[in-house]
C-alpha cells in the first residue's frame, strides 16, 4: 500500500516578524522544516511532497536534493487549499499523511501509529489535551467523554463559547485514505468567517459518509507544539534542550545546570563525563570516559578521548574534516581547534593557541599565544609563546614539520615549507625559512643596534 507524506510549509509566519520564511527558522541548529523532513524520512514513504508559498524559492533552494517534490500554494487560502495543490502528486490508492512544517518535534513512532490507525480505510487524527488550547481546532465528539466518536473539528476562530472550553485539540496532523481524501478535498467550501478552505472540514465529510474517524494521542504537548512567534520558538528550544539534558543525565552524564545546556546535533558520552554551564555541542561530538568540559565551550564535530580536559571558553570546530583530542590532553582556556586538528595523548594546548590542519604527537605542548597551521609536530615538542607557522604564501599552503623533542623559543616565525630536525632548538625571536638540522641551536635574527642621538618624533603643536 502506497504511503504519501504531505508537509505544509507555505505559511508566511507574520508573527515571526522576519523576512525569513517561518519554516526556515532554526531549532537546535536545524530548520523547523528539516526536523519534520528528517522524521518523515524514517517512515520510508513512497513520495514526500512539500507545499511552499511564502518564500517558496528560499525554502525549495534550502531543500534541493533532499528528495522532496514541491508544489506551490499561491495565494494561501487555507489548509485545505494547500493540500489541494498536492493532489496531482499523490497516488490513487493508499494512505496520505499530512504534517506541518512548523511543528518540528513530532516523533516517528507517533506518526507510525497514526498511519497504522488509518490503515488506508479510516480517517485518523492526531490529538492532544492542552491546558491552554487557544488557537487550536477543538475536537467535537458525540459524547461528553474523550472516548466518544469524533464528529467534527471546529477552528478556534469559528468555535462558540462551549466549544472553546474543550481542551482536546487537533494537532494539524492526520492520515487519510488517499482516494477518499482526494474526493473530500474537491468538495471543500469556504463559507466561513475567514473565507478559507479548511482541511478540518474533511472530518464532517467522513462522518457524513460513515467513514470511521479515529484519534491517536501524542506523547505530550511538546511533541505537537507549533511555532508562530519568536517567543514560542524560544520556549520550544528550551523544552527540547531540557529533554536532551534529561536523557544525558539519565545515562550518567553530570551536567552542572541542565537549564544551561545546548545540544544542536548528536552527542555520545562515556562514563563519568562532566559538563559545566553554557556549553554548546554541534554536529557530531564524542566524549570518552572521564572527560571534563569546563564552562562556555563550543564544540562541533570532534572526538575527545578518555580523561581529556577542555578548559573554559575553548572553541573546537572540526567542520567536515573533524578534530580529535587524545587521551589525557589539556586544551584551553581560550583555545581554538579548527578542522584537521589532531592532538595525541597528553598534548597541552593553552590559552589563545590556534591549531588548524595539524597533528601534535604525544606530549607536545603549545601553552601560550601561538599558531600552528598545516604542521606535523613530533613528540614532546615545546612550542614557545608568540610563535607561528607561516603556512600561506598568498597562493598556496605549505607544511611545517617539527621532529621529536624540538624546542621552539618565544616569538618565532617558521616560514613553510620547512623541516626542523629532532632535538633542534630555535632561538627566541628567530624567523627561520630554511630546514634546521637536528640537535643544533639555530638563531635567525638581526643583530641589535643602538643609534646614539636619535630622538622620538613629536607631534606638531597647533
């Protein structure tokens, strides 16, 4: 039996007060629509159709290559009108699942249950009971109890006072037999206060035809909350982050304050991991056993091995290449690891040190105010404060190789390409542009000169 998924993503989102289409606003590092698309993908539908409208070109460009079919709703004349635009894309038989692009946290198992409840024969609605149902369509049943048969959905703006007291609401998600849905959509009317075509009117049509209307329930309110304003987006962000924080603590991770934790990707942790406040994890991050992350760190696409310590205000961004921190390494505070940074065991990277596309072998140290770019650093190297690898000639990148036990003094410039032999010492203040032999002291700096009688220039008096 064919399964088609329709995602409504045409709304303007006026209350967001933004030039960006509402469904492209971000929650936990991904757009609202991306959350929905990713969840929908787990159902392995035969076809997924996104309905765009406001900012259609932006939305479609953002999801080019995602395997979606696009249809446009122009102008926007209601939810029923939106789904009407998708009808030519739907199979003749099977089930159509209708989702909303601004309801990002809907869960895959909830959708699977809804599709199963439909079974290609019944109209299945996803509902939830809210303390404050303002703005949502109310579920009207034949009896007073929640277990009565569904007779209709009444939109908030069309509901009377008694109906507005109903707390069970329609979430905007339904699964319907595709053949019946197509017929119902063709018969929608706009004789309501807003002169719009409501998708919810298909419920009354189903009841009139004695088609079974069933309801399945969402796990909780958070799962089905939609986004209409920056305040709602911020609220859902914190709910989502607290959910992730709770899961990590349940697995044994120690969070100093779960209210000040942000995960915008995938985080896996070993035993006895400690994470201080205001840390942000993005992309894919792996933390080994006994890792300690101090406060105010941003870590993206990185693997951090057992017993490593990341001190406060460190920024690690591995991007596509990734970054790796070895067992027992110390990084920070105020350090930056960029793509291709690979630190072996017991490496020390100190305050205001930047490492990019470089490998540092066991026990190497760069403790202060230094830059290592496109470098291969041997074991036990000591890299002095203020020293840099000059790896870029204006057109191409070049590599610096430091052998084991090299000592680079403070304020040195190593002009790549260059190799410094094992055990060599570079004197402080040197600019070295030629290979350095092993085991020797190399000093490359101008002889100091003092000029008698020289006076410092003075500002001209006005």
